[in-house]
């Protein structure tokens, strides 16, 4: 996302922050050890998997790390999209409950009509198994390949544009 849509702002630190933003929604698995049921809005794939949370966390990260830059709002937008990508991709997975994407306006758990990404096990231990391997493979096909394709497409588009600019 950074390489394709925010090429001027992309650097190692920004990629790290965006990456963290994209995984933070799953910190909600602590809800299980707190006895909060999966289907609760405060449970796994609940409030932290909403667009409101994405706006809150993404803009906070943009302000926290880039407020002294004139382009901090662009960074905030990137981080908001990074957080939002998490529930949107979860909504393409084959298992578990859907995401409370519209929380706090609706607690309904949503999936997309088409679900192609193999769902990840909830226990870390189970990830080191054939299931974990199949999840990685599935994510590689449905997330990694399209992302790589977008980066390549942008690279060639820039090459073509620069070629025209020289003429
Ligand atoms: Zn998740």
C-alpha cells in the first residue's frame, strides 16, 4: 500500500508503523483470556476490527509520529488504510465470526459474500502445523500476489511515464 499509493513517504520507519497498524486489531485476542465471548462487540473481531477504530488508531499514529511534518495527514491516511485493511481481509477468510466493521453503529459481524482466504488458527501453537502452512500459502496467493502485482504495475507505469516525459 505504501509503495503503491504513498511512494514519496515510504521508508523503513513508515513501513514498520504501517505494518504494526495492520496487526494491532488482533491484539483483541486477549479478550479470550479475560473471559469476553467471541461474539461480544468487545471480543475478537469486535470493536478493534471496525472502521471507527481504523480512523482512531491510524490518525493517532500519524499524529504521534509525523505531526511535525507538513504531510502528516497523508501519513495518517496511509495508517488508517493499513488498519482498515485488516478487518477487510479478515472478512474474506473462511472461518470464525465476521468483523464488527460498523461498530459502534452496528454490532453485526460481517463477511464478504466471497471468502477465499483460509482462516488462521487462534492458538499460536496450531500455526506451526500443516494448517499454518496452508494459511501462509493461501495468504501468499490472495494477498501477496495481488500486492506484488500492484507494486510491479506501478513500477512499470512509472517507467512508461518517465519514458514519455523524456520525449
Ligand atoms: Zn483479525
